[in-house]
């Protein structure tokens, strides 16, 4: 390589590395830093920077030894304030991340740095990564922390609990020093926080009391967690932005949020899209927001809101002089509802801020508190429930009930899934559950539930058939499918996804697939589900959530199942 080529490469690297006033950015460089030698360019830049206010390593990947070298360089920068470290561990082993974080935290601690911003979003931390972060969060380096961004880190319930404990310790320690932790921004979307994690974070928010923005979308939080968070919101009077998109608020959660809104006068941006608010929930929020005059943006799309709810929202924003955006798309207003809502917004002068309603799903006649209606079935026989006095079939009767197609050919699982009649089901024979399992396992793992759940529901729908043989065999088959499904979920760490999928297929939650329709008899599905809930193979974590949607208390739960007792209360 010529000297001119070397100079050219150096100039190119310098252009990619931004050494700005107050900091350094290696963002987007795609550097793979494994060893101390690999990190030399970064270390040199840190050492040459006189004022390292920020350090951006987004879009690179950092190993343990490289982190150790960088940490050593950070020891000389007490002025360091903003650690912008998104997407910094791509392709790293889980065991590497906590060690790398401990090195980096140690370097800042030695320097006596006091961070105001820490961004570790889009790193697969998991609970083990939080172990490497927790000691740093409770140290003096984080006493002045104002912005904590942990989006898409896979924290889970366990990691969230560890995070909450570290933040509470930080607040306690910093208070003892005379200046309590005054966090302003907390971002933690897509982390599977669920109810238990939400309860712990609610305690943190309530203790801190200085938050201005809280974003926790896509976390599998139901009304129990939403209610706890809402209570914590009230302890943060300067709260301006709340994002709970794609959690399950429902009417029960909306009651708690509405109470909080009455006390929060600085609210500017609210994102409750895809939260299953439905009409009653939308009305509750709308009424609570009537006097929130700072509101600039309101997102309520994909919530199964009917015309009455849409009208309430339009009325609530009529006096919002600072409104900039209103999203009500993908609800159930219907043509007449859309006309009424748009006319109301035109009258108040806010129509220009309304997003398109092109994806409105039309009016919905289902009972809002029923969560899914009775479904439709082309086979009248499937909708007839057998009486309690029906006698159980004998083994011989069951064996004789299995028939093939009229032309004598064999009926396959796929035939039943396409046409889920009693005749096709009985034609599958006594080993029908294994046929459905094989059908699902033939697909890739990410498609397994797309086959298994519809098969389970279609079989379960026959468990209230008017013929006792069909009813009995369908119930037995569906129980075996439930058992296999739960064992598969536990083995593949997918129980949370299975829980949501069951609720979607029962009509309690809205499917992300707009083409999804419940086209089987829900009476049978619920009959089979109730039977499965009594079985020892059904996980407590799944059972407790489903019972909430069924409107029943949780009983006989383990002592360590905190969220169970919270739900039952």
C-alpha cells in the first residue's frame, strides 16, 4: 500500500469519526472491537478530547477487552455526562455484556463522572446484563441522572425488578448526599415487563416524583400494572409525555388513567394506540382530558372504539389550542361515525390535525365487555350444546365413530383445518391430536402457533356438539393439544406469547393481523379452556392472566406469585 493510500484511509476515518465540541461520536461506524488493540482508535480519540461531555458508540460492537481499554481512557474525564451507547453489543455473548458494562462503569466511577444521560437501547441485555449495570446505577455516577433509555433490551420481569431495586437504591443514596435522584425521562419499551415489572417500576416512579416523560410501549402490561403506573403518574406533576402503546389497558385501566389525568395539568403527548380501550375506555379518557389545555398530540388508533367514543374524543380536544396531531385510525366508527367525528373537528377548527381514517374497521356490534362475541360457524351442528345428561360414549362407540371421506380416501389434519366439521374431525381417528401437532411442527418455529392455535380452537369448538361422541373426543383432543402447547411454550420460553395468542383467538385481545376473524364457536372454546385451567399442566402465569379476562378471581396460587394476589385483590 502506498503512502498516499494510507493518508487517504486516515482522512476517511477522521471524517467518519466526529470529534465535536464537547464530545466524540463513532455512531454508525460498524466497528467490531474485540481486543485492546482493536479499540486503539477509540481510545486515542478519547485521550485527545479535552471536553468529553458526550461519547456516542451507537452501531458498533464492543467486547470485554476493548471495553476495558476504553474504560481506562474514560478514567481521565470527570466531565463526561452523556453515554450514548445504543446498539453497542451486537453479536456478543450474553456473558460478555455484564463484564463490559462493569469495566465501563468502573472507569467512570474512577473518574468521578456524573452522568445526566445513559442510553443503552437496542442492546440484548436481558437480566444478566442488568446484573452488570445495577451496581453502576446505584453508584455516585448516576446521582445526577436525568435521562435513562433502555428500549428493546429484553429485560423481562426479572431484569426489571433488578433495575427497579437499583434505581431505588440510587435515590436513597443520593438523598443521603443531599440531592435526590431527579430522573426526568424514562424509556423502556419492548422489554416484556408485564404486570410484575410494572408494579416495581411504579414504586420507583412514585418515589422519584420528577419524571416528565415515561415511555413503556409493547410490554405485555394489563390493567393491574396500568393501574399501579397510573397511581405513580399522579406523584409526578410535571409529567408531559406518556407512551403505553400496545399494552392492554381496557376499561379497567382507563379508570385509573382518568383519575391521574385529572391531576396532571402539563400533559402534552399521550400515546395509547392499540391498547384495547374500546368505547367505554375512550370515553373515560376523553372526559378526564377536557381541561388538559396543554395537549399537543393524542394517539388512540387501533382500539376498537365505536362512534360514541370517537365523538367524546372529538369533543374533548375541541378546546385544545395547542393540538398538533390526533390519531383515531383503525377503530370501529363506521361511515356515519366518521362523518360525525370529522364534522365535530371541523367545527372546532381541529380537523387539519386528524390523521387519515382510511383503515377504519366499520361498526362493531359485539358486546364490549364480552371480548369477542360468539363467532360464526357455517355448520349449525357446531353451535348446539349437548345437555348435561348426555351419557359418555363407550370405547366401541368412539372407535366406530371414526370414518373416512365419502370416496374412501383418508382425511388429513389440513382437511379439518380448512373445513372444521364434526365429520372431518371424527374421520381423523383416535390419534387426531398427534396429527395436528405434526402439522404444526412441519412449519418453522415462528409459524408453529399460526397452525397450533387455530387447530386447538377449531377442535375445542366441537366440545359442545350435540352428539356425545363428538363432544367427548373433541374435549379430550383439545386437552392434549393444550398440554403439548404449554410444554412447548415452557421449553421455548414462549409462555407469554402463548398467553397473548390464546386471548387473541378467544377475541379478548385484538389481533395485529387485520384479516383475522373468529370463525368458530366460542362456547366450545371456553368450555375446553375451563377444563384445561383445572389441569396441572397449565402454567400459573398463563392461568392468572386468562382468569383476569374471564372476570374471575385467582385461587390456589403459589405464595411467590405476587401478581396473582394483586389481580385477585
